[in-house]
C-alpha cells in the first residue's frame, strides 16, 4: 500500500500497514523484512533500557519516515526512534518538506551494521554522538544527495568494526566537529565529497589503529583550520600529504603525534598556512622523511616539533620567508646526521633545547638562522656525534643561554667556531661546551667579542 489504510497508521511491513499503537507493534512477526516508522509514533515510546527487551523490535531493516507528522505537532529530531530497536540496516525516507535534526542515537539498543543517510533531504545538522559506540557498525553511506551543513562531535566514534564511510554525497558540509571517526576501525579514509568543509575539529581520525591510508584529494581544499590531535595516535598510517589543503591557515596541537608507523610527511605548497601547533609529528618513531617547502605565509611553529622521531633521517625545510618563531625542543631527539634548514633564515626567535639529544647530527652551521637574536639554553645540547660547529651567520645574535653545546664529546677546539657572534652582548658560561678540554679558549674568544660589541652602539 502507498497510503495508510487507517488514519494515524504508524508503521508498514512488506505487504501492508500496521495500525496505530506501540503495544500493537510488539506483536509484529520477527521474520518480516522492513519496518517503517512515522514520527507520530515517537511521542508514546515507552521507557526502555539495554536490559529491557520487552519493547524491542527486531528487524533486518528499518526505514524512518514522516508521512503522518502534522504541522501542529512537528518533530525536531529522530533520536527517540532508536531507543527500542534492534536492527541491522537503517535508512531514511523523509519528504522534502520535513525539517528535522539528526540527534543522539543511543548505541545500547541496536545491532546496526549499515546506515544509509541518503533519505534526509532537509536535514542540515548531524548532532553530537550520532552513531558513536556502535559495536557492530560496518558501513555508513548516503545513497542520495544530502543537505548536511555540519557534523557534530563524535560522529561514528568508537565503532571498532567500521570499515567503510562514503562521504561522496556530503557536498554541503562546512564544519566537522570533534572526535570525527575517532577510535574507529576504518583502514582507508577518502575526503572525496567534502569539498565545502572549512573547519575540522579536534581528534579527527585519532586513535584509528587500523588506518593505513588517507586520501585528501577531492575534498578539504577550503579547510582553514585543523583542530588538535589530527590523526594523532593512528598507529598504522604510513604517509600524509597535506597538499590538498590549499586554503589551510592553522594546524592545531598534536597533529600526527604518536603516529608510530608513519614514514613520510609532506607539508608542501600550502600558500595560506600561518601556524603549526605544538607536538607536530611528536614521537613518530618510524618517520623517515619530513619535507616543508613553499610555505610563504608560515610565521610560527610550536613546541616539540617532530621531537623524539628517532628515525627521522631526511629533513628539508625550504622557502618559508615569513617564519619568525619556533618553539622549544624543535627537532630534538631525531636521527638525522644533517638537515637542510635553509628555510629558517628569517627566524628571529627559537625556544630552549633546539635540536638537542640528536645522536647522529655531525655538523651545524648558523647560516640557517641568519636572523636569530638569542641562542636559547641547551642549544644543540647532548649531540654526541656533533663534530663541527660554525657560527657563520650568527652575526645578529646578542645573547647565548646556558648549556650551549653541552654534552657534545666529539667537538674539539679546532672544530668549534664562535667568531661569528659579532653582536654578542652577553652569554651564560654555565655548561657551555662542558665536554671540551680547551673551553677556556672559547670563553676568551666570546669575552673579546662581547667587549667589542659593547663598544658599538646598539642596532635599532
């Protein structure tokens, strides 16, 4: 039947309409193939709980529709529909005149494996926790066009069996909330269809242990902000390329942190990127290659950038003409013997512990930091294989902090050049080159440079 046989009919099975009351619905044969619920049924749903099976309906498929909703009693959400259901496949068939909000769905009452969001033509917002903690959920898709403009927090989060999410019909989404697909079981993510998104919340795809590949092409070209913990602790992903984020302005803290299987990161050709937060690629133990190039607006990098990425060997930082500030522990504890840091020539301030504890770093030249004003404490401290230090390029440096080149046993007086500190006004002798036998000779040179600089007028 295409219309209810009785006024107020609330659900339909394969060959007819089932009349009105919720109590009658308890008598449905559990072998039927589809149940169709209208929102007028929702108002008298009984209280239920995960342990109370009396009011549950078991069906292979469920379609939620709105044929009997009146203007006098409109529905604003469909969350209550799910409280007493045990179904595997869920779909929607709402007319274009129906405006609802897809709200919280309690996972305790359903064995959903597949969700089709294609029948929600006027739903503009997916609320928080929709389809979160669904332990059996395998697939989410939209078989038809959608009008979603925002996705709330924890969408499909903590769904350990989730394997496929198709966003190709999500062409109107502008914002994605926190914990999107966090701790889910997906192995591949494609941004195809998410072409209007401008903001991504925190914990996006975080803690997805089975996630191996991400493809941002076909989407995210308008994203301006990426929240904290983007792809953090996703321990199976191998490579991440941000080039599709052509409008990206800000990357939050802990992006790619503890992505322990990741081998390569490309931060290349991002014309609008201005800031990178703390702990970017921190403790990414298998990271081998990190490339940052053609970032014309980048001005700041936060603390702990790529710190403790012990296998990081190839580092290429070029063409960052507006980069002025770098936080503490930059590239500390990495495995590279040499780095191309020519893109740091405009940097005026770096934090403590610059590139400290790098076991394989063999040489360093100040030419890469030609605009630096202050050498912070623990600069290059603990670099056991550092054999050569050149101060060429440090002509703007006015002060040197404590523990400069401390715990660097491979350095010798012949391989340490401090003559380039021509603007030096003060220095801390504590811990300075503490492994060097002839440290007094270096201190004498620094003192002469300081005195000569003090006689010259300060630069304005």
